[in-house]
C-alpha cells in the first residue's frame, strides 16, 4: 500500500459529523474509492461502499441496484466504470444524478478524466443538475504503474505502449483521495472544478526510466503502433469495448492536449502535489516491483 498522504488544514470549516448521513463511495473498491473510504472511516464518518460485491450491491449496468445504494445517503463520491469516455456514460450519469437528488443526496463529487470530451459532457450534466457538485478532473494515475494496467509490463522488463514523446503530468491517487475527502467534508468546494495533476511533466519513457531507477531493475519503454497494442490486448482476452477505450485514451487523449500543469491539488490542500519520483520511491520500497 502506498503511504497515505497527510492533509493540512485549508482554513475551511469541516461539516458537523454528528448524526452524519452515510457517504456513498461509488467504486469504493477501486484505486481512488478505497482510499477515500479509508480516510473517511478514519475520521469515524459513516461510509457505504458502492460496488458489485458490497451490500447492498451497486452495478452501473443494473439501474435496479442504484436506489438501494442511495437510500439514506447524504453525499456521494462517484467514479464511473469503466470510464466516462465510453458510450452511454452521459445517460448513466444523468439517470444516477436524478435518482440521487430524488433520494435526498445533495453533495456529489465526480471523478472525471482530463481532456476527454465525453467526460466533459458528463460534467455539464452534473453542473446543470442542481446538486452541490464538485468535479475532480484528473490526469493519468501514477499508480497505474504499481496497482493496475502497467504492473505486469514493468515486472516483465518492457513497457510497450502506443505513445511517443507526449508529456503527461501523472497524478498520485493519494492526492486525488485527499482532495475528494476535502470536497466531501468541508465547506467551500460546492460548484468548483479542480484539475488534478502532478507537479511535473513526464513522457511515458521518462516515467518508466524513473521507475527502473527507483526499483533497481532494468525496465525499458518501447513505442509500438496502436494496431500492435490492440492485438496484444486481444491476445490477453480483453473484450473489444475495452480495447477500443484503451486505444482511444492512448491516441485521441494523449495528443498533447494535457501537456500542462494545473493547480487543483494546491488550491484544495494548500500544498504541492506529490512528485512522480516520490511515488516511485515509495512503491519500490513497498516491493510492488520485486516480482
């Protein structure tokens, strides 16, 4: 587990936690959701995990599960599976938001993707809903290299992706969780859109080099074509819709549009975002790349 980052005071008043209604964490077993849940429970705040395995269960593909998960909830942190970029996400976000407001949920914090037109359409739905909304528009997660898609390639010694010298400000998911908790528990965040990035721009090749140095192992980056990458994913058994999504993220979104830093973490937490080198050092110390 990556070290939990501390959160300094922002000067905003925290909500009264007495008789606090449960906070629904949609995607509560995911990379950001479980961190948000851990932080909230650490403050003795009631949390309801929204996942297929939770009780009651929550499944984006089964609207019948939404109302029971929302019953009695006061606020929600929302991540969409598999990604807001997929077809149908706008309809789902609209339906979920309407149902949540009807159930008495006022505060909704949405995690969105930076530079994704479909995600921005979902943002606009929430902004027009009448909810006390906060949008966290995030860049690529640093922890994709330690907890998700790129772990096995790092362990294999070769990370082959269809991306060139485009620079990305990888963000630490602990920063995202800290920002989400602030938005859920403090005043002053309703109606705010925060772009969340790390403090430094890196190409994927540079990121892999920093991981190799921190882990003390040989790992090289190789640029391949979109077609080659899609073929590799298909050989691994991924469904066509997932392959299409990943291809979209690596081509359309990684076209340089996100080649700049943003100040969302600093605005909310009053401190700089964690650097990729710090992430790599901590992940290596935790042994995730030991194989």
